C-alpha cells in the first residue's frame, strides 16, 4: 500500500511593495523583474529556487497584495522510513 509522502513547507514573508496579481507567475521567469521600481540583480534568484525545488519534487508559489508585501512558500517531500 502506498502512503502519501509528508512534505515540509517553508514560508518567507516580507513587508515590501507587494506584487500585482498579473505579475505573480512572472517572478519565477528568467531575467524578469516586476513592478515599477528598478532593483539590483539579474532576475535569476527565484528561477534558480524554482529549479532546485522542482528537482526535489517540490512546489513554490507566492501570495501577495500590492502595498502589503509578499509571502513566498515552498514545499519539498520528506522521505520517511
């Protein structure tokens, strides 16, 4: 009988400017930066995170409201013996 795997969930919250709903999926694309403010960086950080998490059969997503900040969540399966 196959038992479902348990997952570890990690959440990281900020109090920044937030992300518009139409931009939420774009933040995980290569070389993309969203919003009106120019920031330093290459636009690769979240892409790299997504690829590492996917390699471990996990999921990553963001919840955000403009002016209220963002919360990034990811899950990875936890192997149990």
